[in-house]
């Protein structure tokens, strides 16, 4: 499966980066503004970071995407509301797609660097935590 990611990433992911992947959990980190001249994650950094976010995939070569199956429209909107609060707190906002009333996709990418940064993986990990809480509250 990893080789499939490498194939999809190799042509579109930035090759150099000033940022190293961190060993601590992304969900425990806080997003920080990208400094002028920052670059996106390299292919090896992206592959390493993907190991820390379950179920997320590379989309269109430079974006991070995950699909969530919500029980119904209101459940999707409730989760998106929680996600929006987290995004505001982190200062890093996803693209959100809720289609056919229960198919939810969340997409992260760092516009400033034209690819993926640490902030994308921080928010992906936090979105996963919010999803776990959301599912538990619906049971």
C-alpha cells in the first residue's frame, strides 16, 4: 500500500522542506503560522507523516483527504461544526464536502506552500480525535 502512495506522490509532492516530521503525536501539537519562504513536506516526510494519521490519503498529489460516513445529514453537520471550532482554534481550515446527505470528505493542504505541511497533519490527527468523540456520543 505504501508503494501506491509513493507512485501517486512522486510526481507532485515538493522535493525540499525546511520542516522535519516530529516524533510526538500530531494531535498533541498546535498549528503555527508558516514563515515566509517555508516549503511543503518532501516525499519522505509526507510518507512518514501519513503513518501517524489513520485512513488519510494523498489527494491530487498535494492534498490530504479522508472520507467519513455519517449516520445522517444532521450528524454530518454536527461533526463539521466541531471541526470548524477546532479549525478556528488552530488557524488552519479544511475544505469540507458533505454530499448525498451522509458522505463527508475533509481535505487539508497548506495554500501558502502549495502542498502539505505539519499543520495539515496536526489538523488531520485532531479531526480523527473529534470523530472518535463524535461516534461515541452517537452510540
